[in-house]
C-alpha cells in the first residue's frame, strides 16, 4: 500500500535507530523511549497567549491540567474550549507529550484548550482514565466562568487512547452523565478493544504501532473489560444523539478498521460526522510534524472543522 515519502523516511530512520517495540520494554522504559522521540519528531511549539499548569479535583486526588489561551486573546475573553485527552495507549504520554498539537489547536481554532493528565496503566487500570477525564470535563462546565469558557461551546478530543476517551465522554454527555458537548474530535481512535477487525490483527513490524503493541496496551489497561462500552465505545447500545464528530483514520494502523467502523456507525445512527482518511499515513503521524508535512496540515484541517462548529457564522478575529 502507498505511503507518504515523508513518512517512509521516518520509518527508515526508526528502523536504522533500532528502536525496540514497546511491548518488549517495561512500562517505565517505554515511557522514556516515547518521551525521547518527541524532540526528534514534533514540530517546534507555537507561541500562545498563555500556557498554565494547574490541578482540578478528581475521584482519587488532584488531576493535572494544562490551560492554553490562543494568541490575540485577552485573559478576560470568553472563548470556546477543546478538552484534550492525550494518546499513548493509556500508558504513555502526559501534558508535555501533546503540548505541540494543543498549542496549534488553540491558535488555529481560536479556542481555549484544557489538556488532561489522567491516571494511566499499569498503576491505574480501567476505568481510572475514564473517571479522571469525566471529572475534568465536568469541572470545566462547572467552572466555565472562571476559566473563561463558553459552556455552550465545549468540544472534546484526543488521539488514539485519547480519541477513545473523547468518544466515551461524548456518550456520557449524550446520556446526561456529563453536560452537553458541542463536538467530538476523534483522531485514529481506539473504539473496540476486542481486537476482532482485520487491521487490529494484521499490522506487523515496520510501523510504530503494531497489532502486538496494541494488545500490550489493552492488556495493561483494560484486560477483562474489553466489551464494556466505556472501554470499547463502538459496543455501546446506541451512539445516536452524540455530538457532531470528526473522525481521522489512516491505513497503516491497527486502529484503522475500528475507527472507520465508528465513523460509519455515527453516520448510520444520525450523527453529523466528517470522516478524514489518510491512505498513506501511520498511526501517530500528527505528532511527527517536524518530518511529516501532512501532520500540521491535518491538524489545521481539524482545527477549521472545530472552529466552524464552535464559532457562530461570520468572521472570527
């Protein structure tokens, strides 16, 4: 299958570096390897008007969050917001790992971004991440005025494991467990942990996320709970009535088929959805903008969709 020349160069670089698959490492070793790759792969961080770390109350203690405000706005401005849940297989990543895309989303969509540092496996297994993300999401609505957020224009989003959590938040919002969400941005989301699709079992060595790596993540996070809809949102009885969605998928990805299936199900059950598919990309490419030009292009397209939904018709300064 076709692959973007930029992406092929990245894959060649990873192969020559001899980076071991995550599933051959301990969780701490995997975290160190994941963090080390950021400096090489990510675009330079954009300036924003504000980036501030704080904490919010959670079910088992404080949860770290990072608050972003876009360039050209004042602290007193009331803005739409994107609550961001980072990817990394519910085991890797933190506020720093996705700082670059959060900054770009804030500026390009002209919204506040609230990034969530939820608890992760193996120290905290399912449903810890769900509970933390729900707690922060509710906090944003309950404290919208002090955060400078318009509560009628709050979106949720994330990549991979974060896309999984965003889809679950959208379902919880639909069910009334959380306040109404305006938009869900699902970037190569994990939607089915039973691993029964073709792509979930056939993506082998040569790309950063393989089927074996995905199984390793799932076993650490949700083993024994794979059919719970809070782990596998595609297994919810219905997805009707959830927020309008944008779903990004790519071909060279174990999560390809379940992401495509989720986008189709959303459409089939009456949800407005835009499905953006990259036939020549790999899982994780939006975090590789220093070397893969399509990464920032994809973020900008998603940000335009987000801006169109969260801002009323007419010019936005």
